[in-house]
C-alpha cells in the first residue's frame, strides 16, 4: 500500500478468502497530518514457484519462448509474481485539525479540498456544484493594442476589438479571430500562444485589397474583414464586405480571391466564374459538409446566401430572395423553399450542424424601435427554410408600430422570443445553439428542444474579473461565440478587447505551491481565495476585486 509517501507491506499464506486490514494514521512519510482525501495505490501480488519448460517441438532458436511442459526436478532460480493494482482516495477533512480552533469554526471561513473539489463551508455545510462555470480570460489584457504580444502568451497580448472567431479544423482547442481595428487575423494555439497570420495595416481611403493579390497573407492589406471559415485541410477563408470579395489563404500562407469582384456586374450561376461576379458585401462564412464554401451577405433590403466551389470556381444560390415587402416581417420563417424566401438583410453568422442543417443568424438595420431586429433560421437539407428564434410579435405596414426587437422569452420556446442585436452564434456537439447578443451584453442558449435560456451575462455592460460565475458576470458587447471541440465556450468581447472563456469553477489540483484557487459564492457576488492546499486566504468582491475578509494566524499559532 502506497499512500501519502508511506509504503506499507504485508504477506499472508495462501488460503481461500484471505484478507488483511491496513490502518493508515492519516500522516505522510514525514509524520505530518494531512487533510482531505489522499490518493492511494494498493498492489496485490500472487506468488508462484516456477519450473523450466521443454522447448516447443520444431523450435531450434527459441530463447525466451514459453515451455510446453515442466522439466521435473529442475526449478528456476526465482519465483514468479502476478500483480493486481487498485487506486482510490482515502481520508476526510477534520475541522478540529484544519482550523485549529478546538472544534469551532467561523461561518465566513471555509476550507477547500483541491483533490476532490469539495468546498467545506464554515457553517458546517459543504457543496460540490457540478457544471457551474466561471469566466476566464483567454486573450487580451483589456487594453487596445496593435498586434501587441505576438509570439507570447495570448492572455498578455493587446487586442483591437476582437470580433469573428473560428476554431481549428484539427479538433484541437486552437482558434483564429479577427482584430477589427487593425484589419488583422490572429491565431491562438492550444498552448495559449498568439500570433498574426494575415493582414498588415488597414487600407488608406480608396486603397483596394486586390492590390495585394497573390502575396504572403502577412503582407496583405485586408479591408476591415468581418467573416472567417476554415476548411478541413487548414485553408482559411476571409470575408471582406467593403472590398466585395472573399479571400483564401492557403496552407503556404499566400492569399488570393476565391469569390467576388467589385467592378463586375451581377453574374449568372453556372455561367459567370466565381471570381468575376459582383458580390455585395460578403459578411459571414461557413464550410458545409460537402466541403463547399457558404457565403452570407450584408445588403440593403434582403440578405442572400451563396454556395461556392472554390476548386471548380463555380457558385449558386442557397437563398436568392424575391424582393422585400413590408409583410415579410410578420411572415419571416414560415416554412417555404429557401431559394425564394426572405432573409433580413444582414446575414451575420452561418453554422452547419452534423446533419447538414444550415443555421442562419440575420438581422435588419431597419428602424423598428430602439434595437435591431434579429432572427435565427434554419435551411434544412431538403432546401426548406424554417424559423428557429426571433419573430415580429406585431406591427402594421405603413405605421411605425412594429414589435420585433427586444429581450424577452427566456425560459420559453425560442421561436416565440424577441431577440436583440445578435452578432454571432455557434453550435455545440450536443445540439445547443449559443448566441452573442451585443446590445444586451449576454450570451443566450437554445437547447435541442428549442427552449431559450441565458448562458452568461447580467444584461449590464462591463467586464467582470476572472473567477466570476458566468451568470453573474458582466460582458462588454459580445461580438461572437465559438464552442471548441472539448466543449469550452469562447466569447469575443469587442467592448473590452478580450476573448473570454467559460471554465469549470473547480480546477485540477494546483501544479505549484504558489498557485491560488478561486471559487465563487453561490450568488456570484463574492469569491473565495484559497492557497494550493485549500486554506482560505481571503474573500473578495467579485465585481470590484475589493478584499472583504482576510484570514491568518497570530504569532502564537
């Protein structure tokens, strides 16, 4: 038995049902008392005598081979032991020993078991809330900066209004994002290192992206890109609405146009090559299950979605539209063929499900009240368009009395809800759709049953410190969300120049003695700070970082 550095051994004679009880004194190898459940390993060895065996028939060179029969009277020089191993944890937290207060405890002073993730509260209760998450920072210091920190830790880099994100196709936790104010695309690796992959400077007035065609992407001038997509082979696609083109960055790092041309007339599917068709303001991108590139536009009256074959250079419509009319606000999403259906003019996000459904986030800049009107729709594999979330509740053509935008419906069906300014969305592996609402500073969730709920944010603008529970955390103009393969949710905060993540509140045991552990209170208003051994050091205000309580020992103990 190995536990806490102690090594204990015992032997018993072979007999049926043999057993032995070990008694551990709760101390380590140096005689120090330990708190909490400690890992142990029990190894049981079954010892047998051994004999040399006869060589298998027809085997001339059989060193180390298994014998076919024992050779009588010729035992080996050692015994053979077969081992079975079992691991687990043993021990408890004992307040009398942990707090050294004669069995008494203070209701405001707590103890944390870092091995089992159990918080022992000073009032005698304990909790281990599964699935509760806090907000952390993946990239950005909160200060605006032009590519500051490239080549180093992303959390120490400066960002310039991060917007669209897309995860790597390899299944790792790395991702790409757009720094809007610098017209650059940056990459954060699994290990947390940040680097620039495309874009040099924003263009001067009148300077066109095509002037940098065919060069290294790092030297290219991008015109305020808004959309990203990554193919399975690592090819990166970039939507430039102000240049009316979609660019492709190949695996060698060179950039070229794959769809659109600002100075051509509207083309004809099947006749006009993809690089010779006028493309009005490409806004959002996605890679379909068929490997094709799907492009959503930002137009004046109604949105469009294209399907592009980058290798063949061909394109076609997924949603072409039919001409906008006022009544479209009330009939939006009525089940109909997608090709000739109405979409709100700004198609801000496209996401495919594993089943081949294309989810579309679209909104309008039309004055319908205080906020923009957003809807989430779905193009089924059979080409039929359906409403998922967000519809106009009422309104009359010719009168300014539309009720389309708002912030209501959480807890009910998303199809009946009013949505704010949706800026991005992402789909999890279990079918949950996450929405970034930049006007209300929240992230919302639509589950597989179509129910809308709050995933993060209070509704107030701000940027809460690390360790704040996500439901109690303030966000600052979230512009996109991205679910990584492991289920981690990223949020780009345009207003705070950060990219945040939602992480479990009970981390793995600290790797260094100097590492502290942050755990929020259940209401999210305060957080408890523990050392690596689970000792309560202080309690802080989760919003202001103000220290509310500190704990320590006097010189007498």
